[in-house]
C-alpha cells in the first residue's frame, strides 16, 4: 500500500490518477499539521507553498518521489533529495498553451487599446475616436526564442495572417521551414518587426537583451511584449523609449521584482500589465496537477518517469559510481552548446574505458540536459532531454569505443550544426576531478568550472601578451590559463578562467586584438 501526501492546494480532479489506485492512500494536508504520518509517506505532491527541505526529508524516511505541480522547483532541495535516492519531478510544459494564449491576448489588447477603452466605458464614457487601434493582419511579429511557447505563438500568429520573423540561434533551417517562419538574425528581427515578443529563459546572456542600445535598432512605433521572465527587457530603458515616443506601447506579464509596487512603467498609459498570469488558467492548473499525478503513478507501476529533475532513482552504490561522470557530462554538454551557437542536427557521444561499463544512457541524458539548458524556454532534465531532442529533430548517437586516447576513461561528444561541427573530449581523474582534454580538435587540459573564456587565435608571438594587457588594463585577474595548438604558426586556442564573468565592453576590446579569430564566454 502506497501512502501519498498532496500537501498544497492541488485540484482534486488532477489527483484522479492517484485516487483511482487500489493500492494507494492519498492524504490532503500540510506537512506540519501533526495529523499526517510523515514517516509512512512514499510520495509527496507540492505546489510552491511547501518547502521540501533537508530537515523535512529527514522526517520522511519512506519518501521515494517528490512531485512539483508546476515548473519551478526552487522550493525543493534537489541535492538533498538526490542523495537520498528520491526522484523529483515537475510539469515543465503544462502551461505552454496557457502562456502562448495569454501572450496573444496581451498583444491583441495592446494594439486595440482594450484595457483603456474598457476603463473608459466603465467610467460611463463613450470616446470611440480616442481608442482607434491597429490590426494584427499583415503585421510582422518578431519572436525572440522558439521553444515550445514561441512555437505555439507562431502558429497562432500565422492563423491571423501575420508575418513571423524569429531569432533563435539554435533554430535549424528545417524546423523553421516546418513552422512556416523566417529565421533571422537578432538585429534583423529588431529592425523589421512591428511587434516583438520575448520567449527565452533568463540567463546571464539574455538578461537585458532588449536594452538602451538594442532598442535603438527597433522600428519607431514598435510594440513590445514580455510574458516570459522579468529582466529580459531592461525596464528603465523601456520606460525611456516609451516616453520619448519610439516604442508605441508595451504589454508586460512579468517584472524583475514582483509585485512591482509603484513602478515607473505602470504610470505610463501606453503600458498594459497583468500580475504574472501566463500559467494562470483552470486548464493549466489542472494540467500540471494531472501531469505530476500520472508521473507518481507511473513510478509506482515501475515504468519510466518523464520530467525528472534529478537522476532516475537508483541504488546508492550505482549513484556514487556514476556521480562524477554525471557532472562531467552536464559540463561537456553546456560547453559545446555555448561554443556552437547555431542550429544543431546531430549529437553523438562516445564512451571509452571504465566509464563505458556504467549506465551510459544516464550520462547521455545528462549531457543533453546540459546542452539544452540555456537553449529552450522550459525546464530540461535527464529524462525529458531526449524527448526535447526528438521534438527539435536532433538525431542522438551513442556508442562505446575501445580507444580511450590514453586515459582510464573518456567521454567524447560531436555536435553537428547547419554549417559546422564542434567536438569535445573529457575525462575524470581521481583526486583531480573532471577535466576537458580536447576542444574542437585541440589538445588542452582544464577543469570545467566557473567563468571561462574560450579564444581561438593564430599561433603568433605576442597574442597571449596582448590578451593579458587588455585584461590587466581592466583589472581582470586571470585565475588559470591553458593553451593548445595543432601546428607551429597555425590555429591555436586558449582557455582562461576568471573569478567573475567578462563584461561585454571587455569582450569587444579583446575582439579587436590582432590575430584573434573568435571569442566565446562559457558560463558553468
């Protein structure tokens, strides 16, 4: 008999997959109520209210799975759960349709002045000429980020006979054609779009993506939407561009600080806003509840569980053996993703030596999760990464080789894009940890951690010195430096690590240094 606790306000209809189980008892109540036998609970379902801490897990020795009815898992101690062999699942795509529809509704409302017209009529006014709007038909919609939500929004825009231009460096030509959108550069989307909406994750790369400089590139009279993450659009810059008349209006569902309080943007008539309602539909709330309830039932039926945040449940002994390579796999996936900034068609992973005797399928999934982490707008993990790759039309290859290149163990990955390929090889060395020993055909040796800068350059005297001078002049301390080359005077690389990320201005100065071919910031 399984004992299941639904700790937060989860819809009962969504719990039906569990309530229909003959060998399960479902409790409703808070973990601190004193009425729930926590020591007997096998599965815990939560929303955002319950904090699944290390201390709570200590009180639940029988717990096998935690299910978050929603996307975010900030309220769950993932590391503590993983160490106990507890699987953690969420519902990453339960609000896809809800958010896409909300974005479209905000766009239509913005262009047709619906909120302001409504307020006027409620005030017993009838000022038709004051609220003349614009049609969506024939307008160019620029979508920044083509994950699940961006893709659904594009479908709806096409139905309204809008022209859709998309910026997503990871969108392949084939997928763009299938979606009926025009894949463009970021600059082209800014310059050509009548309406721009953002649908990317919030990362160091996308924070302030639309800012004082990039907003200057947009059309005069452009409309902007953010129903994704607060901070992708620089709020101070947006307010200035609305006030000076360059931006015709904005629709915002998210802010950097929520609730935003007395925010300058909320004082502007050309801004409409909602209190983070993207996922707030009855259907979405039911979807996420049903999704995680099914995941828990699937787990108890000994079937593969989708949408796991951590490694699938395994014995502690197996987990301890695989853990070091799991970390290396995630890091390698992230590195190749950040170095090959274009659409990808194929990812191949090869295992050699001692690592080949482990559950390499887990490691491949870990590598994919690292690869997709900052490429799509939904949560990625070791279980759903393969499904995401399939949805994106990416072919995944996995094999074992007898050639470990002189190392006791070796993991190699090759990523093929529309225009080129990129390779990396890593190993795990006892007492030294994970190491990257080859990048794009260059032999090198560095620890994949922190703020990295990957520089491709020509092997000529003075290059390293010039790079060092730029960094020194800007008071940037180099923590480590590794170099590699294929032949004297030919192509070469250097990998530097720093205590903090390199700023855009410094990257620009470095790019102007002679004999530099390319620069890539790698954040791990």
